[in-house]
C-alpha cells in the first residue's frame, strides 16, 4: 500500500501522520511518500520521520520526493496538507481586511481572507484532481487543508476523485462541552452535527448517559451576556476552550449550539469581527501570522534537536495528531469501522442542500466507503448556512475561470463585509489579488 503526503515538509502535520501510521498494525510495511516543493523542509521532516521509524522498529518505508507525479503514481491514499504561498501570502489575507475594519480570527475559510486563500488554492487542488485521475484514479484524497470545503469539493466535482475532508474541531468541541457538563473524562460523545466545515451546528449532543446541552442550560451556560457561570478547573487540555463565550451567546440568541469554538465560528457572522474595534468582544482570540511563524520555528528546532540527539523527548507533541487519518485509512481498507465528524459530498444527509456539495456531518468509514449519517438542518439554520455553501460552490468556478467582477460580487455578500460602503469591497479585493498576483493562475481575477 502507498500513502502519499502532499505537503510532506509540513512541520505541523507530517510528523503526526507518521506517528499514527507507526502505531498501526494494519499499515505495517506500507510505503509512505512525503512530497513537498520545499527541499529543505522535506529533507528535515523526512530524515526525522525515518529516524523515528527506525527507533520504533517499524516496517514502514518512508520515501521523499519533490515530484508530484511520482508521489501520486499508484497511491491508494493521498493526504494533502499544503498552503499555497505559505504564511507570507496569509499575512495579506489578514492585514488587508483589517485596514477595512474586518479583524479575522483565522482567515482561512470564509470572509475576504478566506476567499483570497481559496482563489490561490482551488487551482492547485483542481490540478491535483486531474493528476490523480491519471495516476491513481481509485485513490482516496484525504484533505486537511483549508478552506476545507471548496478544496475537498473541487477534485471530486471536476474529476470524480473520491475525497473526504477531515477536521478535528467538531469532535474536540463536543468533548469540551461534554466535559464542561460533567461527563466522565475520556467518554465518547454522541451527537448529530449539520452544516459545513467551521460553520456547522449541533442538533443533539449526549455523553455518559446525559443530555449535554440540557445540562449546560441547567448550569447557566445558555447566556449571551459575555460571562461564564463558574470557573472550571480540570486537567483536560480541551477545557481551555471554555473561555469561548461567543458560541454560548449564539446558542442563546439563535437557539442552536455551534459545533466549533469561537475562533472559527465567529467568522460566519457579522456581529463579532466587523465592528472596526481594536479589542474583540467576548474574549475572542485572534491567531496572528507572527504566532504561526513562531510555532513553525519551534517545531523546526525540535526536529533538528531530535536528529542531533535521537531523544524523542525533544519532539514533544509534534504534529497535528488528533486528525484520525490512521483510523480512516484502516477503515477504508476493511480493518475496522470508524465514526467521525467529517466533510463529504451531500448524498441526501442534509435535505435541501445541493447534491454533491461538501457538507459536515458524522460519517461512518468502512470497506464499502464513506456513509454519512442523516443530519437534517432546521430551517432557521439554513438561512445562515446555505448562503455560505452557495458561495463556496460558486467560488470553485470563479477561482478557475471567473472574472474579478464575479469575485467581488461573491465577496460583497459575505457577512463580514456587511459594514463596508459600496465600492470598498471592490478596493479591498483589488488589494488582496494584487498582493498575491504571482499565486493566482486565473489572470481574469487580476483584470480590475
């Protein structure tokens, strides 16, 4: 079996994937191909992964390549963790909208920063799908790259590639809420989630025999006054997210609980980030490019230290290891059955949403493929979520073949742009496209 990691030089993702594969009895002897366009990062990550592999007596065969075709040829699974233009491009996604009063917390999914990121990433994923159709047509694409929905959708819609998007946010949030409600540590929440990546909602949530949402109401978390009813002390690392108060406010005012923490959730609505104020309300935290750069350098130094000393303690918690790609691969190969909140084409699991559009629900993975759970969305939530999904569907065509005017027309309807004056959105998107012009294959987006 061949598993290819596109973006194999990632200091955030790759080592976590390799650790998962080494732990799997079913993946022993598999070829893991790391591919990246940055040779120095690829060499560092690849050398560290091979050292770790040897030290654990694993039979994985870890190879490296800078050729995308070589990595894809014959692959059964293609994991993608890339960012076209890297953090240098992302800096523009955050700083330019900020000059227009929009303070992105992440800026990788929707809002002006998210659409800018989509414009340069969608063509890369479309090309990836075209190559997979030629080199590994039966392979599975497992995407962890944002904007997750459109990037998972493009290869599937345009080239028939089997694709699924993985994000740990829903599972982490469900666990946090269950723990906050008093469920036993380590229990597995059971829930129904419906929506799109970074913009879905819980309609049911149970854990440890308890109605989690009902219990949280009793404890006083169903409120929108920017306060918490108590200070919670626990060793559970996910409990740090109890400071996320905006989602409790939305729960109180809308009547449904968002399935993701504040950091991503608030970018779906106009009330928190587009007020022009320097200090964001509800204790909302932003992730800056400087912070991302610092964390990347810390991870790079950990890998260097590990290669020098062979001391695994130097690695710490390297890798974004809580995306369960090992379990997904094992299940699709027929070794187990696995249930997880995932992003997959709509086959009727959310009635009223476009067929084929990528939506976020719980999905069961097994030898027969991906089986989304029925997750009907209340009509009130459709009024919030469906416009975002329609924009995401349209953005694929705009990024590949559309005009700058079409891009502006799409972005001006985004809730984060609601306070811009007529014409300001056009100027903001002109700045964003100009800043990253060398990364935009569709030159019609540069005809202002």
